[in-house]
C-alpha cells in the first residue's frame, strides 16, 4: 500500500504511515491504502494499531499541494472524511499511537481511532481556519465528543496547538509514553489488555458505545442476549467460579 506499511498478526494489525519525505501528509494514495486496510479488517476483524512510527511525526495533515487544487466537488466527495468514518466504524477497537505532530487531517485521523496514546513530544492541532477552510474530516463532531464543546470550539476557532500534557489532562489521549521508544510498547500493552476479554464481547461493546442514544437500551439488551448464549461466556464464568473455589 502506497505510504502505508501493514503488519498482520493473529489478533491485531499494525499500520504505519510511511511518507517521511512529506511528513506523512495524507494524500490520495494514502487514502486508498487506508481504504484497503479497512476492507481487510472488515472482512477479518482484528484490533488495529495505527501509528506514524517513532521518528517524531504522526501526520502533518492533508497534502496541502493536493488540497489547494481541490474544488467543491472534491469536498462533496468526502475524500478524507469517508475513510476516517470507515476507520471509526471498524468492528474491533482501534488505537492511534502518536509521536510528534498530529495536525489538521492528521489529528482527525487520530480522533477517528477509539483510543489514543502519545509521546511527550506529541502535539495536536486544527489549523484549518488559518488556511481558509474548516476541519471537515471529523474534528467538528469528534473533538467536542472527546474534550467538550467549549474547549473544542476554542481549538477549532483559534488553531491553537495542544501538547501531550494538556492532551492527557483534557481527555484527548489515554496514555502518554515518556520516551518515543516506549510508545509502541505502551500501545501494544493497551491492546494486550483488550485481548484478555472475549473478542465477541469486545466487538459488541464497541458497537453499543458508538450507537446513537436512541438505540439504547434495546441494543444493549439484544447484545447481552447474544453474549448470554455464547460458549465463551459460559467457559469464562466457569473458570472464574473455579478460581474462587480453589
């Protein structure tokens, strides 16, 4: 996949943005690669770790050279927002591992993942208004859900950048690795914690959390009914009870 390195494992996929000469700017080829990645994970659901590596850059945003030439029909085609929405809707949880700047579309790509971990040198920002556009690939609705409406509006209106300490404090990221070398182990550790649970329970929990409010409690009841009949539930509860008796 152009601009994207993908490593497949039994329970997860690690996808690394790889356009170092362009600071991992999101161009049309990378978008195609992300669509191919999503197709694979939709067909064979696994956890996803999405990263820019540990060289001090996650993604510097959309490719401005391409973005400058786009017109209204390109905007309506939802080039970036469609693939970010597809990432958000993947069946199994996703984690973004961010080292260095995640700006513009790069930040929106991180927001599309379920969880985020970063290094101490990570920076998040939405500079779109300073370029004469808006953050149109998810930040206008995902950022308020993450950090609250007033703070999201401040960041979107001003283009101010958020460092790792503030990102952790306001709930934009879940964990901060002190050193770049600790970033991927931290992210894998988070995924390892998830794999201790039932894969089906994990998948249905994500589906329930991401569902609109109107879907509850009916969706929760149906999901629980499915899980109550699952052999994995019986096995896990039996093991739990046996451990308590021993």
